[in-house]
């Protein structure tokens, strides 16, 4: 009967050792999961902050563009008011011409040449005779005859 108790005690000790080893393994693996969860949470928070910064930056640029457009509009109105006042009250023709010439929009120059990849006159680097010497001794090379 003593041998049967040893078997039960040994089985119970192995079971307790297995439970202890399993609990220790779970604890070690769970610590990495918790650390990964914290890293994921910090990543989500930083992405949210980045999106908020991007949104506020976009709002800032939209507001700045609106202010610039407003300033330009007010500048044109001021120039028109000055030109109108100069027409009505001013007697100096030079001032009138100057104010009216500033109000006129400059016309885009439509005579711009398109960019080219060759030089004028047909003597650029893409011409067929570029780099060849001119002279009386220009004999085309004949392939050897067999």
C-alpha cells in the first residue's frame, strides 16, 4: 500500500509542477502582450495627434489664403478709388496716367517660344553632321568585300 501512495504523491507533485510551469509561462507571455498593447495604444494616440495637427495646419492655410485674397481685393478697391479720385479731382495728367496704368492688368505674353532640344540654324548637337569635319576627303567608308 505504501507503493500506491508514492504513485499518487508523485502524480500529484508532477501535476502541481506542471501547473506551476504553465502559470509561469502564461505570466511571461502575458507580460509581452501587455507591453505590446501599451505600444499600440501609444501609436494610436500619436496618430490621432498627428491627424489633429494636420487638420489645424490645413485650417491655418485656408484662413491665410482667405486673408490674402481679402487683402488683394481691398488693394484693388483702393487703387480704383484712387484712380476715381484722381480723375475727379486731380489735374496732373502724369498722376492720372500712372494710376490708370497700374489698374490695367498686364497681358500674358503669348509670343513665348516653346522649349526645344536643338539649336537654331540646324547646327546643334542633334544635327546629323555634328562633330564631322568638312573637307574634300570625305569618302564614305566601304564595307570589306569577301
